[in-house]
């Protein structure tokens, strides 16, 4: 299980992130990183955004030996933010998908962030990634 905790301000950057990784299997490699959103990918609506990239390889480019299922969750961490994907905003988002073994693969999710009030505010959020060997 991976926990990424951050603080998003109403701008185009992440002010703080921390990642905690817990592995439950030595054959499954699953990781996530948070990056800035490139100018080409930014929405036209002006929301704050960040990108979560889920990967089936580690920093040494070792690829998972097992196919895996994963669930990526973005949720509030003591704040009242709204998180959007494809312009559908909710207080939390969840994505479920699979990745195969043997081929280096990553999947990106661009998450828009806004406050309930529509005004500039700090939004504390948590990103969780649960990975398991595919059955």
C-alpha cells in the first residue's frame, strides 16, 4: 500500500508531498509518483492540477514479475476540497485498473483540485495506491 500525502494550493504546484510504501509481495512491483502537469496537459478551466503516475517498475527499472490489479484513491485529508477527473468533481476519486508483467508500463491521471467555496484555499489531500497480484 502506498500513501502519498500532500498539500495543494490553488496554483500550479505541489507544495509538499511524502510517500510511504509498504510491500506485501516480493514479486509485485507497483509504485506511484506525483508530478506537475505540463502546459500542454493543463485544463482550460484554470483549476489547480497534479498528475499521479502509477508504474509497474521501480527506480532501478526492475519490472514487476507478476501482473497486478491496483486501486488508486485520492481523498481529502482534513479539508473540504473537490477532486476532478474529466470534469467530474467529488470529495474523493477512485480508479481501478490492471498492469501486466514483463513490459514497463505507466498510467497517468491528471487530477484537478478546487475548494468548495470556489475561492483560493489550501486543500490537504491523500493519495493511496493498493496493489495486489492479479488472480
